[in-house]
């Protein structure tokens, strides 16, 4: 079974889906949507598909999904034969994965919104979004420091899950919103480990790791 992704190349939420699909080697069809400047995601045709008027949208035979976290879970459950990306055989890690998927939505609402304001001049309370964004990055930084002390390289353990993909996108894209990674060394290390994963995919603003992959797979 494959799927169609209604996609915009500069969308961090669309990128999450493209990234997991690429890592898992899943082929899919892309339907580009003219998010900017066309606002095609606000047309009656698109709203009939997704009343929220947001991207991405995933369509498959019997599935229509309008939330990127739900899409990551669906893709992992369908296509990840190792059961590590959506760790259904480990109750604790599964619960932590859900918890960090929830956190990823906070990153969208803070960094994602600030990025739209910075890049597309969207009206917004930039000061409040900046405060929320830095608070969220600080929380992520503290968690990743604690994980590192335990020798764990990723958000929920020693393997990445869909939660790492979900939190990666807007953490990595924060410079687009005017927030550099300088103050967040643990985040920088974790971003790098994800960029070193086999099958990693870039997007504008998120680049390939240039260093040797194997040297950067453990927590540092
Ligand atoms: N909960 C949704 C949020 C999706 C979302 O906010 N997408 C942005 C693009 S990255 C969007 O379509 N925003 C509509 C707009 O700003 O007009 C998800 O995770 O997929």
C-alpha cells in the first residue's frame, strides 16, 4: 500500500512525512500545493479535503489524515518492519513517544508560527512567539542533556522514534525563525545524529551532514 502526500516543499510538517518515508524507503506520490503565494490550501476544493486548511494531508485507499504526527504513526506502523520507529512492543517507550509527539505540536505552534512570520511576513505577536519558542527549545535541551547523561542518543532511548522526526523539523528550522542553535549544544548534537541517519533527507534550511556517519551515532 502506498499513499499520496499533499505537500509544500517549505513546510516543516510536510517535511516530517517526507523524511520518515525516505528513511523507511517508502515510495509515495507527491501532490504539490501552492501554499505561498497561492494560498491553495484555503480554497473550497482543499477545505473539502481538509477542513483545517493545513498541510500536509495524506491519502491512501481507506485513510485520510490531516495531522503530521498521525501520518508518522501510520507510516511507521505500515512500513517499519523493525518496530523501532513506533515501538509498540515497549509500553514505556511507546508512551514516551506519544508524549514527545505532543511536544512536537508545541514546536509547530511556536517556532513554526514564528518562521511563517519571519519568512512570509505573516502578522503575529513575534515577541510572544519568540519567548514560547525559546522556552520550548530550552525544555528540549534539558531533556536531551539528561538523556545524554544516561548515554541515550535520542528522545525516548537509544533508537530514534517518530517523535524524534516530529521534533527534529522545527528544531532544525529554528534559524529560519531567527533563533540560532548556539545556546543549545545538546540539541545541536541530537540534530546532527538525526542528520547522520541512513536515508536522511534534506529540505531548504536543513542540510546533509558532511562528516562521517559512524562517528556520530552515539550520544555526545
Ligand atoms: N497539526 C497539523 C498542523 C499543520 C500545520 O500547521 N501546517 C501548516 C504548514 S507547515 C499550515 O498548513 N498552516 C496553514 C497556514 O499557515 O495557512 C500537523 O501537524 O500536520
